[in-house]
C-alpha cells in the first residue's frame, strides 16, 4: 500500500468499541444497560472508560459475562501537558490496582473542588441551586460539566445541554472553572503501573493545530504513551486520515471508540465506527489488551 493511501480494510466481523461512558461518570446509562446496548448494536469487544473512575467495571463485567460480550477494563484519565488539558484512555488496566485506585481518589477530590468552583461562579450569575442540582444529576458519580449542563437545562436557564456549554461551561465562559489535573508523565506512569497501555483520546477534538499535535505526541511517546485514538464516533474522513498519519509517524498502535455517552445523541452510537485503515497496528493486538481478550 502506498504511503498516504486512503484505502480501508473491510469492517471486521469482530466489532471493537474501546471508549464509552456509563453513569459511573457522565454517561446516561448504567454499566448494565450500556453493555446491553453495546451487545444489541453488535459490539463484540467493549472497553468501559469512565472519566477518572473504575467504579462501573464490576457491574459491567457481570453484564458482559451474562451476554457473552468481551469486556476490556479501562479508564479515561484527565491530565495536562504544557497548559493543555487532555484525556488519556488506559486500556487493559487492573481495576483493583492500588496505585490506580489512589490516583482515582485524588482525581475525585480535584473534580469535587472544580464542581464547587463552578457552582460558585454560576451562583454569582444568579443561577442559585444549580450546584445542588448538578450533584443530584451526578448521583454517586463525581460531578462533571455535563452534570452542570443538565442542571442548567432542568432549571430552565438554557434549552439544551449544548447551549449550556456554549454560553457558560466551555473554557473562557463565565461558569467554567479550571482543575489541577496531574501532569502527563504521572498519568501515563499510573496506567502502566496498573498493567495497561496509554491511548491519547479523541485527538481531533481539542482544536490543536497540526504542529501542536506533533509536539504533544512527542511528549506523549516520551512519557511512555503507546497508542492513538484514530477512529472516534465523531471522526470525519479527514480526521481519520490525519490521525492515521500521526500513528504511522510515531509508530503508535491505533485505537477506536465511539465515546458514547447517551442515547439522546444518536449521531454517536456504540459500535458505529468508520473502518480502521488496514496498514495500522490495531490496539487489540497489543499485549496489554490481547491478554484480556485471551482470558
């Protein structure tokens, strides 16, 4: 195959979706219902990658065993490098690893402080009670911006969650609060300590220039990162082409995942993914993931 070719392999019989969320973080389906939906949509191998927690893994594992779906334990960790916030998926992590669990506990407090800061900012705008409603929306999970978006909709301050982000919750907007996320090197070290591999999540979604993507990938690889999410639920053909080129250039495994959160966003669905370019090294062939598939 010629360099830069846009030919793709036929969709494999085994459908991998290695990035999705449940009510353990900011998803709308319980781990059990998420697994059931994935199975209904033909997913063969699923990774539950909730934000900064593995709390949903045990429930998801029971549901996966019951329906014959293979589950890869995962997590999506928040991190920073050179003032850039990003997410790194850990695939094949041991959800009982004490180093990972200690890191998750720390991130929980970071999220709680951020939520308090966001609640205070929104209260200054006259949106009293939104913080409390966001906590109620989160339930047993840590509060996130999507929970605040739902709270703003519930209180009638905006019509949609998208409007909540656009007007109040995106970086630079009056309800946005920064968080003291751990640095990239520490984040990847935790994933590796837990037996997993680090995947840079949805790299096309940050608005980085090509030059910044290359700089960040150089740092990512230098810290021990091994894979790049090439195909996501919201990927365009150009996104896939560009990220495939980066995967080749840096010798990275290629991952894919819908980043599914809710049935209310039908344009992002479990298992509904564009084909992976045939010449890339799929992440499910990496030892950290293959070990779970062989178990």
